[in-house]
C-alpha cells in the first residue's frame, strides 16, 4: 500500500525505561483521521537558566525528557536543496528534528509554528531540521515552494532515519542539546510558537 494512503488511527505507546523511545501505532486505510489538535502550552516563569525551569518548560509543552540522558544517534541526511547535513557537525547548537510528511495534516498544520519558533531562536544557535518521510521526494518540492520555510528540510524516503529513531507516528519531534544528547521529544503536534517553546530552546542554547 502506498505510504501516502496510510492514516494514523490509534495512539502511541512509549517506553523510556532504558532511555530508548519506541512509538507503536496501528494504521487503517481508507479514511482520514486527525492525529489530534496541537496542545496549548502555558508560559513559564522566570528562571529558565536552571534544569528546573527547563523541566517546567518541557512539562508545559507535554514533552518527554529521557532519563538517563543518552546521545542522539548520529546521521547524515540529504536535504531538499541538494546539500547534506550531519548531526554530529552541529555540536554546540540545539538541533530540532521533526519527522513529517506532505500527506500528514497535523504535520502540515504545525510547520508554520515551527517556522516562527525558528525565526525567534535561530540567532541563539537553533538548527531546525524537518525530515520528510514521503516515499517520493518530488512530492515535497511544490509544498515547500508554496510555504517558503527557511529552516532545513531533509529527505528520508526509505524511512531509514525515522526507523533508527523509533518513529512510528507523525509528527514526531526530537530536541538535541548542545552536547548531542536527546533533551526532549514530542509525539504528536505542538504549538511551537509559544513562550514555553522559546524559553526551552533559549535555555538549552546557553553554555
């Protein structure tokens, strides 16, 4: 069955016992089902410099913070504009990795908020990488031409990177800190342009 006909129907089972994260989801063809509206996050009070404030921001966004910390798996990925990006070369920066597809309505809906977050925090060193899992990379081009996003878009047509990261549902976002550790992850869409998101990224960006 063509990947663009797959539709998300059931929720996600998460396992974090050993620091690994696995998302399990069932699919059903033939009808469209929204994966859930983006969650609204509350503002976080001052004090974002410490771990407690980062935990508060993650809680406001309903993010998972893996424990104990583990290094995010390194990868090299081709981008939509013909370049390549390697995760390990981004050390010293916060990297926001989002898995999405053009056939995924919740993915498309949250991406403008991702763009706004990127514009607000890119000067703090944020690298935003939206990884398309479309089976045909040509499907990505007209969507990007219409939206004019300024963040980097990677191509994962065989879902090799998505599988390595345990992605079984879209959208899924992974936030990697300056040291290369997986700091937080979101399964499902979020309103990434709110105060909590901005403070989380800026807090992680500080030495």
